[in-house]
């Protein structure tokens, strides 16, 4: 494609400021008008259509921190987003009017880790919506073109923000090395766990067991690829010889008990946010049966696969979206999964 930039007379009509959801402290989020940075040569200006609420956003709002990352200055939240390009720098190749999803992690692209292809692990990388880096809960954002992926017509921008958590699920299944015929245990029936279930089904898993303590979420798991569900608060985890465990809840007990269901030479993958240190992991069991324990962090090269799965219908992206809120109701959106446990993916729409 040719480079796209609006004619000088049209550029005066572009916004120079935008409304955004700015977190000042725990439970203190304000809709403010903020200046937009100028377009760099390879930047684009995206008019947002949807932004997804993630567990990390909820932690920042509730506690002013997410794990070890602490809010130290007012920051725009949000790292899941999709929209339409309305202007582009002179060296950008994407045309105005293109519908895109934003890959929020911004690696340096120069360090040995990035050059090896594992840019999700870049030691100096930043991420939209991870304080102090401003995020995507805004009507307009300036984004490096390299962070964009084009959405096909089958994936509208109004739900396109959900591609990001689907990319998490794609990477989790890749790290787990799920193969056709595998018996897979997924602990945690939140949005990530349910998307992992669909991706594992698309990979050909023969049996997919999803566990949680929330009956509402387990009730929908069957439509997301699960062949069986277990409420571990009321029923035993009566499984053995599972080939893969994909832990999506962040619960230490779920990880430990899930490991004990695995067959010799199986693989356990930690996806849910882990605590800094964890006691109770059956290390002797892992060693005795040479069970691999691996982790997954964000994703690398997963967005194209996520887009393909959603566009083909192999993953029902719309089904995971249960509520939408306007930007002005960002505070309500950030608590919606807690106030209504039937919620899965909550979106801010513009």
C-alpha cells in the first residue's frame, strides 16, 4: 500500500486532544481531556471502537497496583483495543479507514531477546495501560504502525478488542504444546480459560475438562469447547493421566492439584498471574514423572492466529463479550465482573 497522510487542509480537522479514562489512585478514575502526541513518520491515529476490561485493569482500579507494578502517577488504563485508522504518518503503509486491533506490548526490537523472536520477554519493553505508560481507554490513540494488525470484515472493531485475550489463549495453548488427541485440564473458567478451551478444541484436543468454583461460568463452558466441567468447591478433581494442564485461575491450589492429575511426561503450563513465590507445588511428583512445568507471559506472534481463529468461526469471539459500557462509565465497567459474576469479557465502546 502507499503511504497515507491526510492533506494539509484536512489535517486541521483531526483531533488534537481526546477524552480518556485516567486512573489517579485506587477507586479514583476520571474522564479527562488529554492532548494527543503528534504523529511520527510511522505512527497512525486510531479512532477507537472497543476496549476490553482485563483483570490487570481491575487490580489497578481496586488497589492501585497489579502484582509488583504500582501506580505512581495518573495513567490512562487499558491494553485491549481496536478501532479505525483516521490518519497516518508519511512512512506508514496502512490506509486510513483500515480496521485494526492493537497489540499493546511495545518491545525495543533491538535486544538479544527481541532479536531471538521472544519479544514478549523484552527486558526494557513497555505496554499500553501498564503504568506509567498510558493505555487505550481513550477515544483516540496514536500508535506505532508496527503494533497494529488488520481485522477482516468477519471481526468487527466493536468486538475487536477481544482479540488480545484470544492471543493470550493462543500463546498459552502453544506453550502447552497441545496436540490432537490430548486430554486437557483447564483450571479457571474466566475469559482466558474459556478462550483457551476453544483454542485447544481447535487444535484437536480429544477431551477438555474445565474447572472453576463458579457454576455460572461452568454452565457456559460447554459452549466453549469443554467436554466436561467440575466445580472443585463441591466435587473432587477425579482425574488422572491427563496430558496437559493449563492453569488460568492464578490459584495456587488449582495448580498443585491439577499437576497431580497429569500422566508421566505430561506438561503443566501456568497462565494465570502467579504469585512471586509459591509453596505446595509437588516438585517431587514433577521430577519422578518428568512432567514439564512451563509458564506463559502475554504472547509472541499470536495475533495473526487469533484473528484467523475468530474470522473462521473456530472461536466465537462475540460469545465471550457479555457487557458493554460507554467510556463515561469506565468505573462501572471496571467492577462489572465482580458485581455480576455472570460477566465474562466486558468492553468499553466508543
